[in-house]
């Protein structure tokens, strides 16, 4: 379906209307042998429903390599076309990242709106954004997504029709040419930079209070907000829901640990497989808060069959945003569904590594607080740390903290320090002074 060129559009652009979007979705999953299909489909269903659409049908298509023109095979396209009518679907959701051309070709061939995984996640974010910063971030991500799709020219989308993938700035912005989109992107980037500076001031104020920060991270729907509310029950609750990306904004709240120590817990946006890079970029300042934490509380839905894969995704995103080296305590959540008791898992050094709990029933909460206390509280840790000769400044820091109980020289001309200090202080040194994990204190011989 072609329309005539518009005045504001570069003459080179070939324009055509996108079909309107509906809410009755046919899901398409390609099986390239990398994912467990059942898990992938379950997540795609949850994403679709979280976006407010109804799943009317789903199909798995076995294919090693994507077709350059349609992503799925030509034969499958014809089959889908027929099926759309049969099941009454008016929207096709493909659980992969499509190139702009593939998305366009599919829409033309199928005569209905096609949304890929990135577009779907962006749509959910657009619906959820509440805070000023969140809205700016989502708009920026959407515009970047659109800009990449504008290369060969897309005309306006239907502004009247609602539906998945049609919310947010896309509808009207698409009428502008790329230059105007670029201008808007620049403007958003400037505003976000301003908001992020304010946020940085808040962070500095917190740092002055010297309260340890425990950042709750994890895959979306793992139960982060439920746990956060349990931990900080005095205040107003954070929204929790059985939907993906219920939380977009970061919330901070104080509480006491059993030893009397005050800490700040923070709840934030969840991660997901193939988190669109535009979103990671746009949410960088939100995500960066995580890198400032003293401890990451990695909440895992222990009852989810895709638990391992989800944990790996979270670790990858943490690496990506520069939080890969922070101390982590795993919170294996939803043990009520597994029917197993609460417990703390410890490593060879006796340090807590994981806690099994249920945020819903509250079981294991005491264990979690206990483990947090050991990791960020005043609990002391003892060991031997070896520093290289050029790390004299770090050696001085240990002395300033009154943490050194003995010192000798290493063969390499460096320092071997016997240290005894609160875990929290050691964590801070790791973070601020760039100590690497290899310097974990080794227990001293008695
Ligand atoms: N059975 C059970 N359900 C839980 C538990 N903790 C959380 N849930 C449920 O899991 C769903 C997701 O919980 P949230 O706390 O919103 O999860 P989240 O990790 O904050 O998710 P997003 O903010 O969407 O990324 C909700 O339906 C909760 O009721 C638990 O310990 N047991
Ligand atoms: Mg949440």
C-alpha cells in the first residue's frame, strides 16, 4: 500500500502505510536450537499479556538461520497469512529482533501489524513509565528504535487506532523526517543528562551519610518488589504484579539490620533476555545506580524452569553496566512453590552466598537479613591480603581504617597485610579503590 510523499519527508524515501495494530496476537517463535521452546513461549506469552494483548494462537518454526527477507521462511509466511484469518488475529508478534526491512516485508506480506521482541518490550516500557525520568528514557529508546527503522522511509502510523506497539511517541513522530527525530533525541539526551546530574547529587548526599546500599536486582517478575516491600514494610508499598516490568523506576528505602546497622535498600527495573540495547542505553543512568551498591541482592525465581538461563542473563547485564565485580548475595525466591525450607548457603570461607526464601510468605526473611548483616554490616572479616609494590596508596587506606594487624614483605617487593576490618569497609575498598576480586582475604592460620 503506497501513499504519496509528504512535504516533510526526504524525497528518496519510499513511503507506505503500516497496517494498524490490534490486540489479538498470533505469536511466532523460531526454534534455532538455542532455547528451550516451552520457556521461550511462556515468556513471550507473559510479555504479550503484560503489554495488554490477548494471545489467540502461537506457532513454532524450526529454522537454523533467519531468512534475510522475512526472518521466517517464505512458506511459513503464506501459512501464517492463512492462519491469521482462521484464528482472528490482527497482530503478529515475533519473539526475535527483526531488521527494519524484515518487519516491513512481513507486514506487507501478511497485511497486518508485525511487532518484534524489541518493539514489544518498548511498548510495555512505554505503558509503565511513570516518573519524569522514566518517560524521558522510554521516549529516547523508542525514538532511537524508530530512527533505525526510518532509513528507507516509513510513513505515519495510524494515530487513532490503539494497540500494541502503537503507543508512545512513535505515532506522531514518524511523520517527521529523520532530522527532526534527531533533534528530539538530542533534546531528550540533554534533559536526561540534567536529571542524571540531580540524581548524582542525591547519590553524593547518600554517600555522605555512609549508609551501605543494598541493590535488589534480578530477572523481571522474580519477586524483587515483593521482597523489597517485605524488607521495608513501614513505608508505602512499591507496585508488584504478575506481569513483566511492573517496576521501571528506582525506589530507595532505609531499614535497620538485626545488628542495629542502618542500610538503604533499592528496588529497580528488572532484566530480561535480549533487553533491547536502546533501552539499556536509555536506562543507563538508572542502571548505573546499581554499580554504586555495596551489595547486590540478586533475586531469582527459584521455581522458574528457566532459572539458570535467567540468572545468566542477569549476570551478563550486570557485566555490561560495569557491576560484574560487586559482591552478590543470591535470593532464591518463591520456595513456597518448591516446598523446601529456608536456608543460607555459604562458601568455603563461610561467607553467605545465597539465601532460600519466600517473599510472599516471609519465610527466610530473617536468614536474608542475617546474611546481609554479615556481608555489609559491622561484622568483621579477617584475612591476608597481598598488594603489589605500586599499591602503596591502598596499603595506606588499610592503615587509615585501623585494619592492619601485621605486615611483611612479599617476594615481589609488595606488601602482605594481615587485616581485620568490617566487611562493609572491605567491600568499599573493592569498589572505590579498584581492588580486584583476587584479593579476597585468605583466612589466617590461627
Ligand atoms: N508464590 C510466590 N509468588 C511470589 C513470591 N514473591 C513474589 N511472587 C509473585 O511474583 C510476581 C512478581 O512479583 P514482583 O515483586 O512484582 O516481581 P518483580 O521482580 O518486582 O518484577 P518486575 O518489577 O516486573 O521486574 C507477583 O505476582 C508476586 O505476587 C513468592 O515468594 N512466592
Ligand atoms: Mg518490581
